[in-house]
C-alpha cells in the first residue's frame, strides 16, 4: 500500500489483513478513486496506475515475474489503453518505468507499438529489471540489466 503519510512500521496488520506500507511523495498519488468500506474511505488506484506503480518498484507487485503476469492480464482487458500507461509513466517521472514497460511489452504479442512508444522516453542511464534480483546481463536496446533467466526471450 502506498501512502504519503509518515509511517513508523512498514509491516502492519489492519483488521487482520497484513499490509506492507511504502511512503511516497504526495504528487505520485494520482489516478485514484475513493472506495468506501462502511464509513472508511480508501483511495484505490486505477488498474493502469497500479501497473505503473509496480513497474516503478517491482517489489510492491511481488517481484518482476508477477508484475509481468499482471501486465499481461492488464493488456488483455477491454478497458486497457496503452496511452493511459504511457501518460501515467510520464506523470510519475521515473524513466526506469519506460525501460521495464518497454522490455516487457516487447515480449507480448501485439504490443510492439507500446514498446516503440516506451523507447522514445528512454534516459541515458541503465536500470535493473528487478532491483531486488541479481541482474548480470545488459539488454542494450533497453539500457536494462536483466537476470539471466530473462535474457533468452519471452518468459
């Protein structure tokens, strides 16, 4: 769960449900809608923003393999729009998101346009596909360090 409020404990249990909290700047909390649970208001991000948040920090999505699965499920939805992903990635401001999104999109059937659009937003530096994983191979086209298991084509 992302929050702009100060947090003391990253791991919390609320109403018997375990949560991992991550503090973020208030300006990265956009594309949200309120959901009411009784008298409690909870802001929930749109599906596209959730994908972008997971590409920003794959750990919050359970690691890059799960993030890739979520992206695959998202692009198969009728209400999935590549432009929405790109707009949110621009608004977030982390260019590593474009590297991860483009790399993963390139591996999906029919998503070459999304990959090409991501290529237009690449920065000069390199990033890791998953910062928590050992990444030993550089995919120069994406300026992205990937684990060996990801360097051989679609997963």
